[in-house]
C-alpha cells in the first residue's frame, strides 16, 4: 500500500469537539462493474426520500454550526452533504457522473455524511486539515476558465504541501486532486460530528469499502480512524 498519512490539527478539533473521520486508502484495480455505483446511487436517493436516517437533520445542522465557527455562511456555502441532499429533494435523484464519484456520493446521501474523494497520486506530501492563514493557493474554475483563489484567514481547509485541496472544510474540492475512475491511488475521507453515531460512521465506511471491492475486484484497501485520541 502507498504511503499516505492524513492529519487533523488540534486547532480544528478545538473548533469542533468530537470531530472524527475515517480515512480510506485504495490501490485501485480498475472499474469492472460500474453498475454497482449506479445501483447504489439510485438506492440512496430512494432511501433518503422514503426512510431517512434518524440523525440526518441534526448532523447537517451541526455541520452548519461548525461552518459558522470559522466565519462561513452555510446558507451560501453549505457542507457537501447538504448540497447533495438538497439536489435530491429538488429533483428526486442525482444524475450519474463517474462510477467512483457516484459510489461515494451514494454513501454520503444515504448516511447524511460529508465524504470527499481524491486522487492521492496528485498530492504533494500528506493531506492536513488545518486553519488557513490566507496565503494558500486553491486551483478552481471561474466562468469556465482556470483560476486561483485564496481561503479566508482562519477558514478550515484540507491542504497538502502545494496548496488547498478542499475549501471550507468539505464545501468545494479543487481541480488538481479531483478523483475519477481512472485513478490508481484513491483517498476517501468520511467526516462526522457527534450528532452522527460512531457505529453509523463505521457502517458507512464498511458499505463504501464493500462497494469499492464489488466495483473494482482485487483493489487493496486500508482504513484509519482520525480525530482526537485516534490519529
């Protein structure tokens, strides 16, 4: 397995006590059964609109409060899971895009849980969840053209040695480390707050791993629990 050691700074833990996450590393064998992801996405959308998980509203609200702690406005820049679920409520489903993205979006929707998926081979050094100083570079698109943004000082970001990989904790991922099914080294991060039961976090990670194994037989996968007292 490739070397990759995500880290969460204590300044972030202080901002959101009880934060915990599961990191999943994958040496991918290539997608052989893309239907696994499409089925999972359809099932997740149905489950959310018919029999949602009991912690959903409280967990999403807690993420909104965490965003406010570093100055973000969740109504304008909601957590990734809130944005996904709003689309499902509006449209009844989520369109299929890439098999790997579809799969982790399905788990995110079903469990009311922010999940990021990254191309680990594009990282420079290890991923770190930190408070920004405002000088970090974030590669994105603006009006369809490549652009560079800077986070606000104090903003919670995922970053590596080259710059920001995801702004406002889990709001928007960058272009450089964007994941698709062609990647050979994948990293997934499932992020939760205490409003989501810890056993449900483990269940979500187990379901993601099972889906990855079914879709990409022969892949090598490792998991790690992150947070205060874990990493």
